[in-house]
C-alpha cells in the first residue's frame, strides 16, 4: 500500500511540474532556496547549524 501511495504522490508532483502548476505544500522540501512545506518544520536554519 505504501508503494502505491508513494507512486501516486510522485505522479502528482511530476504532472503538476510538467503542467506548470504549483506543487502542493505537503510535497515541498525546498522552495526558493529555503526550507518549505514539511522541510520547513524538520530542518533548522539557525546560525551555525550545518
């Protein structure tokens, strides 16, 4: 079941990108060079972090 959901999400992302439509925030990791979507909550951007 997890593979089916992953494949469906991947397809949705690719179709949006190919159609020039925005990708849903849930799928974003980085946007404009900064953490976005789930990535914004799972990554730290504090000075000194690497």
